C-alpha cells in the first residue's frame, strides 16, 4: 500500500514542483517586514508629526530588526527618534524612559557599562517628571537587583505595587528579591 505513494512523492518534491518551494529564509522575511513597516511608520510620522508614539514605534522597529545582532548604528538611530519625541514636550516621562530603554538594551547586547549608567540616569529623570512612572521604576529595580542593591530595588518595587497591586512583573521581582535576601515569609506573601 505504501509503495503506491512513492511516485506521488517524487512528483511533489520541491525540485519538480516549484509551487511547493519552502518559504524564504527568516532573515529575508524580517527584512521585508522591516522595510514595509519602516515606510509605513515614516508616513505616519509625516502625517502626525506632533505624536511621539509613532517615533517610539519607529525606535522599536529599528531595535528589533535583527534582535541579537544589533550594530551600534541602530542604537544611534533609535536615539535619534527618541530625541525627536523628547523635543515635542509631550509625555516627557515616557520619552525619557524610552531613551533609557535604548541605553539599557545597548548594555545588554554590547556589554557597555557606560550605557547602563546612562539608562539609570534617564530612568531617574523620568521619575523626576512623574514619580509614579511604573515602567521606569521596574527597570530601575532590575538595574539595582543586577548590582545587588536589593534595598533600592525593593523600594522601587514597593512603589509599583502600591500603585498597581496586580503588576505581575513587580510582584515576581519582589518575590525573587525576598527569596535572594532570605526573607522567605515575604516571598510567599
């Protein structure tokens, strides 16, 4: 019975039937999507130049182009879009956070310590604009946790949980820090 399908397999092979060719390599698909998205975002930025959200979306598009293989020029381009958004003077706390996020990602990929201190500075500036800017508090807690400054990290996370008692990332980080510092009763609660 299985021998009957053998000739059919030969006819439906990729070499004999060009319509059955596999998809192109993922890098080519990502390049195509990035170019399409980039032109679309450029159109949105031109149509609504006073909206910083499109500039931040462009930043994300630039930074997520090749994930782990981001060249330093991609970070400079992302910072350019963040600076444009900061100059709009709208959502200044979020604009400062976005700049800090670029520097933190640069540190994570290229291992530059200077970028991490710049990220921390921008998160602090975002908190000067809005002391309850939750994303900045969570990122600062991560930086403090990485430096083993658990008291500062706990302070940031407690503020987040006081504003949003169901903030999953903050609750998870709190339990981890309590676990690392051997406050196991608080880790469970």
